[in-house]
C-alpha cells in the first residue's frame, strides 16, 4: 500500500495526537476542569467557590497553627463530604475524606480514607473534633475540626505553603454510598 506524502504527515500527526491524549488519560491526576476562587471573610474563614458545584461551599480557618476548622454545605438533605489529597493522586486514592449527614437532628460525621481511585473505607483512627451540623429543607451543613498534622497515615497533613487538591461531593440520602455530584479542585492553597 502506498501512502501519499500529503496524507502521511497528517496521519503521523493524528497518531501522535491520539497517543498524547491516551497517555494523559492514563496519568494519575484526573482534573474536573473546575474553575475556583477563594475569598477571606471578616471572621477569618476562607470560602472556596467553584464552577462544577456552584451551590456547594467549603469554608475553613486555621486555628493556632495546630488545627483547621472546616464547614461544608451542600444542596441536599443527604450526606455531604470533602476530601484533601496530594496533587499527585488519582481521584480518591490516598485522600483524607470527611463525610457527614444530619438525621432527625442528630449529626454523624466520619473520617474516611481513599483506598483506590473510586473506593474508600472508614479510617482506623477518627481524628475529628468539634462536630456539628444542621439541615434545612434543601441543604446540609457539617462543621468539624481536624489537626493540621495528626501523625495518622490515613489523614492528610496540611503543610503551610503547599497546594493540595480538594474533593467535594454529596449524595441524595444519608446512606454513604455513591455520590450524586462531585468535583475535584486542583491546586488549592489551604494554609499560606
């Protein structure tokens, strides 16, 4: 078979382009292509807003350089969750995940760990304190405190000046199963 040189160049370029696309898909980090912004409020809390889940918010404040207070609100009466992961991980793998819900006025918040790109398990040591939450007819909010460094291998260590990836998700019910909506926000500065 003879290939015309005019066809050969575009064909080689197409093969190269396809190879690069396949390689980038196989690499670890899967960006959701989410635009995000942070704003600092007068009470010292930083608010993260992002384009994929605009009605879901994350607020945080560093406390005495030892802890971080976090508040997550989602447009659901089911569970809401947030995860913190190194920028080198794939999806949920290696992420410290905090998931919670409010049922009949009772708040349940659990410390979890990403065991694979799409799987997680409960952390063997829950390092969450000051748990609280509320639910309205259309939203769930959970609040909690985490140590910046718990020395727990299944928890994320927050390092000043380090950018991290933030995972946000929510489900339609209180049973912590597959998420209805999710977003991964790359390169977020939590503690500068």
